[in-house]
C-alpha cells in the first residue's frame, strides 16, 4: 500500500544558523572614527612643522637672492640700487646717509608681543621707506601696479634693463612675493628688511640689529660684549652698537611675524627671525 503524501504546507518555523553581515556595527564605526581622529591628531602637528620648516628655507633662500642681486648691481654700476638724486630738495636714501654718516635701512612696521607696532628705521633720518625702492631697480620697474612711480622712471637706475632678481609677483599687499605696491614680502606676509652700506665702510649697521639689547651677548663678560649672530660691536658698554662685516643685511621677522627691541636676538620673538648673514 502506497502511503499517502502529506501535501499541506509546513507552517513550523525553520531554524537557521547565526546570521552574518558585512556591514559595520555602530561600535565598530565609532572605533574607526576614533582611530582616524588619533592619527589626524598625530599627523597635523608634524605637517604644520614641515610647512614652517619649508617656509623658513624659502625665506632664507629669498634673503640670500636679494643680497646677491644687490651685490651684482653694485659690481656692475659701482653704486647701490638706492635713491640718490633729490627732486626739489626732497631727501633720498643717499642724501640722508651722506648727511648723517649712517647706513640706510629699508624697513617696515612690525608687531611686538605686547601688541604695539614698531617701525624699523634708522634713528634721526627724515626719509623712511620700505624695500620697494630697491625692488624697482633690481626688477627694472618704472611704475608699480598700484600706479605709484618708482625711482627707476625712464630706466635711469637700470639703463640696461637687467632683471637682477627673480621674485614672484603677488596680487595683494598681504601675500608673499612682490605686491602691487612693490614691497617684497616674506612667506608670512611681512616685508623683508634691507640694510645697505651707504657710508661705504664695508659694514652694514641695521636699524634693529644695531641695538645693544638685541645683539649684545649678555653671557659674555668682555667689554664690549661680543655680538650675537656674528655681529661686531662698535663702542663699549651699554652704548655699543652692532654691525655686520658685510655691506648688505637682509632679514625677516619669521613665522611669528613679530620682533622685540628689548630682547636678545636669540630669545623670544626675535629667535625665529631669518637672517641673510647667518647661514
């Protein structure tokens, strides 16, 4: 006898093994996010330090290139790329240097740690300006993009129209490079300070680094105290001034963009400054 087949549908639930899924659970996702955050926290400071180091190298290179360009110009013309012919009795870099027996510093305005602004310029001079005057000659520019005429009108300062300096041009007055106002700014947007030996003693005496409180090595017991960063003292005691054994000095305020006239060059806001004479 053939058994009857049970054709009704089995309504009893079937049991399966443990269900698996390739999707992340919430806990796994949170763990991954936490790991990424930790790695980012470790990497970002390193990336920041690498960026600053690259900027410092760039500033050192640019400062050196400016110095070389000035030397090349001086070698060709036996004079420096500065204003010399007075118009209607107006003072110039050369006339001021002749009047005072001083070198000339093309400076700018910088912030101090206390929030106050400081204009870098040789004391006692009636003519104060930034490095755009030097840039006009080295780059052979007659008029800057902002419309201001330069001392090189008619190429009088650069008759051969030679470009002594290869500098990037900037579209505003806050970015690195030569801005529309002719000022050459460092990687942090501050102007390069340029001091040129206009009293022709083969030494440059910068308006900032001449200061006793900035350049005297306070750990030295000699009188005068030796100078920091290779500078040489002229005079004795607390009135000594410091100068470089070179006709040109170029420097930048560095990553912190600040300087401090009451602190030594190797501490505080002055410690990170970029100096052309310090390799």
